[in-house]
C-alpha cells in the first residue's frame, strides 16, 4: 500500500477519556486515540519500532515509513466505547 498524505485530514474527536481523566497530570504520559475526518484513526503513543519489529509475526509487514506505536491497555479499553462497529 502506498503512503497516504494527511494534510487535508483533521481530528474529528478523541476516542475514550482524555489523558487527565486517565491520571496523566504531568503531560509526560499521554497516549491518545483520535478519529480523523477521512475515516482513519491517529494514535499518540510510545515509539517502539526498533524493539518490536523483530518480533512481528511472519504474516505481518511494516513499510519503511510506518512505525510501531504502543499505547497503554487502559487507553484502548477506555476508547472501546467510542470505536464504531464494523
């Protein structure tokens, strides 16, 4: 799949609770999930490509411009209520 440009995409809404509600008062641990105007999703998390890339399953692939990002379990669970059904 080719790289997608996001200049025209805008953040529509946060999925789940804001970081402060999840206990992040310092601004240092703020994983977050957002729905974009083009239907895609954006993630703020900890970049972990170097650590996790060697452990991807054989049927998984990552393009050079893609990164593996980790978010906390709590962040995803709290976002579940806002994630649309397929």
